[in-house]
C-alpha cells in the first residue's frame, strides 16, 4: 500500500497536501502540483530521518498515491 497524499484547496486558493500516515507531513502550495511535490519531499525526509534513528516506518508497496 502506498502512502496516501490527501489534497484539498483552501478558501484562500492555496492547496493543502497531507500524508495522514506521517504526522506532521502537511504542506501548502500555490498550485495542487506544488503542494503534492512539497508533501512528497517532506514525507521522504521524515522516512529517512526515522530510518536513521531506528524508528519504525510504514510498510509500503509503492511510495505515493494522491487522492482528490
């Protein structure tokens, strides 16, 4: 199962992207694509940091899936 990125547009026009399986991975972007890309980068950093510190990481078969 891939990490899910949930995306929604705020009332002010900015896009919000969040990875619910990784607390704290929440990003904003001027476009949907920008928000998704920032969330992917942050998620990979969080996973790398967890691996570096011997912390558990979610089991995934592929890396990301983006939902509306």
